[in-house]
């Protein structure tokens, strides 16, 4: 009986481990921060957290930001 319980627990833990690995490798995730901001995880070491109105302003500037990146391509570095 103990072997069956041990094996089922091992199988459960392996499945959970695989699920967590897949979740970690997904890349970018979005969560509500403790203070009510929008936090984007997976871009760097720390999350990028802004309040909703800040995200809306930033997203409204998406084309301008893309243009700036295109115009300054030679000066900008790429994270490896």
C-alpha cells in the first residue's frame, strides 16, 4: 500500500513539475500588483509595473515608439 501511495505521489509531483516548467517557459505574463497596478513579467529581471492610465497612454503611443525604434535602430542595443 505504501508503495502505491508513494508512486501516486511521485506521479502527481512529476505532473505538477512539468506544468510549472511549461508555465515558466511561456514567457510574458500579466498580473495585478499588490497596489493595483498592471505588472508584466518576463521582459527582464524585474516586472514592469504601471497603473492602468499609464499603460493606456503608453499603448496609445505604440506606433510612435515603433517609429522611434526604427529611426534609432543603429544606436539601440538588443538584449541577448
